[in-house]
C-alpha cells in the first residue's frame, strides 16, 4: 500500500488548480496531520 503524509503546500497548490484527486490516484492512503488540516481549511 502506498501512503503519504502531506504538508500544506501540495494541498494548497493542487487545490488552486483543482487537481486534488491526483493524490488519490497516486496514493492509497493520505495522512493529513491536524495542524496541516487547520492551516489549509481555516
């Protein structure tokens, strides 16, 4: 199983170009730490 822990930069960048689904295509499990989630969402 391919898994990745993401920081905010790729999430923000992929979101800006509406391509977040690329992560789902590349990895079976994506872990987003709580602090990263807050930075991206809030």
